[in-house]
C-alpha cells in the first residue's frame, strides 16, 4: 500500500506529457530517473522522428588535388620514379597532367591491381617513390644515351662512302686490269696476223669462229680497241671481262663489230668465253658463276 502511494506521488510530480505513459513506463522511470528523457519519455531508439533511417557515413573521396599542387621538385621526382621503374620515357618537367605522365601513372597503378586513373594520391606517391628508390638498375637519361649513340648516316652519305671505297679499289686494281686487257689484245692481233692461228683461238672458240666467218665473207680485221668491262676477284683467281671492238672492212665498206671476252687470269687463261656485246645476260651469268667481286663497278 505504501509503495502504491509513493508511485502515485511520483507520477503527480511528472510533467503532463508523462501522464499518458503506462504503469510499466512509470515504474521504469521511478527505478531509473536518468533513463527518462526530458518530458518523461525514454530516449529515442531506431528511426528518426521523420521515420527515415540514420544515413551511413560515406568514405572520403581520393585526394588527387594535393599531389597535383605539390612543389615542382616533388612532381619531377614522381616522373623520375616512373622512369626508374621503366614506366615513363618523357621529359622531367613536373607536368603530371601530360598525356605521357598520366599513362605512365595508369600503367603503374594497373601493375598494382588498382584502377588506372592516371592520378596519384599521397599514399600512392609514397609507395611509388619507395619502389623506385629500391630499384637495382637505374635508367640512363635520354640526353646521355643520345650523346653516346652515334648518329646514323643518311642514305646519301652511305652511297657516297661506298662510291669512295669502290674508287679506291678500282684505282688499286687498274694496273692489273689494264695489263690483262693489253695481253689479250696482243694475242688477238697475233692471231689475225697469223691468219687464224694462235693460242687465243684455242682459248676462245667463239672468237675463232667469228674470225673464220668474217674471212669467208671477204672482210679483213683492222684496228682492235679494248675497253675493260669488269675486273675483280673470282672464286678461282682474278676475273676479267673486256669489251673489244674490231674495225672490219670489205672493200670500201667498214663494218664495226664487238665481242666481250671473259677469262680467269692464269697461264694459260682459264674459264674462257666470248660473247656478242649485245648478250649482256650471258656475260652477267659468267660473272655470277665465277663469283666475281668487282673492283671496277
């Protein structure tokens, strides 16, 4: 009875808004007055007054701006770190928003399983620079690499050098080539003087037939003029080809004719052949067969 009277007295002391509470709520407030909010109501639980749930805390957006605004020396170090890790080969100018730098950053991020956004957070900068500082091999600066690499000659310079080298070889070979041609002409003249007799006819059977055909046609051989066609080293010795012009006459009429003689220098000559001056393909085939390395052309 006494407890009931005390409860009634406590309830009388509560604000009017608390009078609508149930007996159990009054009992709870009596036992723990601090657990009742102002006005006698229990602290709010669960939904807000508007009935909506309390919003969750959102994560902070990545901080890219502070990196882009760092001093020039810091931005250049980022580019140097990317170069050390073989991600960047552009200028060290501190421009972190250039296409080349953004691509390099993106490649580095992809290598670490992150999205290739092409921009760095402060934490990523620290990680990047730490990796670069531990790299065992440092890349050579482009300016140093270019300075140590000789410039490639142009096509015109290369051609000029080849022509100069060929001229030197021809000058060195000229005495031997001239001697070979004059020796041939001497034998040709001796053959004509002997009216178709001599070793040169045995060596060049095509020439022997040519002489016989002209003799049968009533033509006689006059001036013989040699012109060296080619000279150089062959697989079995010095190889020579000479274009020889003959002034043949029949009465008052002149008939200029031409043969190309090819041979390997020896005593006697070897691999000997004679061709019409028009048969260029046959002459070149002979040179190929002899593996002629020309000092003349």
